[in-house]
């Protein structure tokens, strides 16, 4: 489903989302945590844009 770039972007995006939730949000700084979560969602969305396998052209 994903090529190597897509897999890397997806993993990095999920890690940033998890860090944003369990790091700043849990410690009482929701604005920075929300920014981390939004950036993680954007990176994960880029995985679907840049990382999908394109069918071979004939």
C-alpha cells in the first residue's frame, strides 16, 4: 500500500501525534500539545499523498 517514503512519513506522524498527546497535553500545556498533534496529522496525511504505490504506466 505504501512505498518506503510513505511508511516513514506514517510512522513519524504517528509518533509525533502520540508525543503531542502524552507529552505537553498531559503535563498541562494544551496549546503546544495541540500543535504537535496537528503537525503529526499533517505528516501522516502526506504519507497518503506521497507514499502510495502508483500503478505502472503502460
